[in-house]
């Protein structure tokens, strides 16, 4: 039973049975299998894992992890450059402690691995929760191979000391790396083969990977060395219970559209075409922000991927610059700390990139103390 006026709004290629009924709390079975196939094509290091569970995009998946694994007071290790919603999801809703380390050193020379190691080994609990978000929001940084191997070694050392480790791979921007030096695969596959005391969790979806932001279809996948069908079934059942007790199930038509798109012979080319556009914007942004004429206005955090990049402003507060940009130049940016300004180069036409950073420089200059004007 459905309304004809509603059915007319949906393409004829979908039958009523394919859009109106409730979907399973675990998601459409065919979609889950196809997404797993895609995961393994993109990440050959994934040898075994659970079948991906469908979530209401990635934010919902991250929240579900809090339901399953975080107790009040648990510590979650994050870099100081992290997506603010982690604090809302885990720090406020689940009352976990957000334990941060400096993502980059003062010279901004790649990932601050020593700070990560110190933070991981100072945990007094037998449970260590580490979040890997690469490409990173807000900085647009992706690991290089050497850094990846360091993290794998660190996780092995933690389990060797008897720690139970959960590593969350937030792969929201998977595939959007623009430099050859970038780690092309998620660390999820290698983490899944590391130790039976380490649970790897992959959070991904079509939101950014397929440029389907409003469809709100994401996935949660578990991996653990020696993982059995019974173990994965138990994790999936617990997750399904949490979905059922929260939103019941994810919208059917969004899943159906993604499912059919995955069957298309042209989807990968279309994804690569969009990535090429973003890559051109990335290289233009890189050319502009590292220009010597701006060296007195900002430092640039390392970036090589994703949607965003961050400036470390000199002599002014980022929030003041954000407001000046908004009010005087009608430019929107995000102040992520007292000094840092996030720019979404992903949404800038090539012709707009240089003018935008000129606006940022002018905003900084306007706000500098009179005796410190550039």
C-alpha cells in the first residue's frame, strides 16, 4: 500500500517493493556484499572481515561504536587536529575522555609519531582506543608509507604489553589522495591481521567517496586476526540491536540508489573524473598558499588529500579572521583553534583560489596590531 503521487516521483526502474518497505536493520544484503567487494578491490590488504553493516552515513556509524565500546571515562586518542563532531559523539554523548596529542611538530614536518607513541603508552587502562582519520579533516593530510608502518608497529607493541586495542579507521575521504607519496589503502586491512587483541573498525560510505552527501548511507566493518564467522555474527547482531534501538533502519531508497549505482559500468570513471577536478584544485591551492609573499601571514599545515587544508595564522586570532572574512569579503571559513583556519579548497573553482587567499591575507593584515603591520 502506497501513494501513487509519491511513486510517480521515483524512477520507473524501481518497483514499489524496492523502495517502500522497511529495510533490514543490518541493511540490504546485496548492498552489503557489493560494498565489501568494492572495499577489497580498493584495499587488497583486506584478507578477511565482517560483512559491512549499513548505517545512516558515517556519523551514525561512529556513534554506534560509542554505544558498543565506550564506557564513561574511557579515553579516546585523537590528534589535536580532529573533526569536532568526535567530541559531540563520544565526549559529550558517551562521556568518554578525548585524549589529544600534537598531530604535527612546531616545524610542521609530517605526523608527530613520537607524540602519538607517548600518548598511547601513557594510558593506565588495559583498553586503548585510537582513531585514524586519513585523509584528515580538517588538515587534508594522509599518511605516507613510513608513517603507516610506524603506527602498525606501535599497535603491535601495545598488544604485546597485554593491551586490548580498538583502532577506528574513519575513512570518510577514502580515495581522495593527490600525491604519489600518499598511502593509497586504508590501514584497516593490515590492522585486521595484526593481533587477536586488536579490533579494527572501518567506517566508510558513499558520502564523499561517491559524492552522495545527502543520501546518508555509510558502513561499519569489523576486522580482527583469526576472526571467525561466529565472532563477526555476534558483533553484527550487537550493532544491529543498537541500530534497531536508535533509528530502526536506514532509509531504503538511499540504499537502493547506491546499490544500483555500484552495478553501473561507468561509476568508477565518474568517480575518477570528479577526483581529477579536486586534484587540480589541490595543486592550485598548494601553489598559492606556499607563495613567499604569504610567509609573514601564515604557516601551512601539511596537506596532500581530501577536501580541506589548514593555515596557522601569525599574529592574529583565527576566529577574528573568520569573522572579518565573512563580514568584509563574504568568504566562509572555519576557525578550528586559536591560530588555525580551515579552508575547503574542494569547493573552489580554480579561478577563485588565488583571490580567496588574497582575501585571507588582507583580513590578517587588517587585524594585526598597528606596530606589527606587514
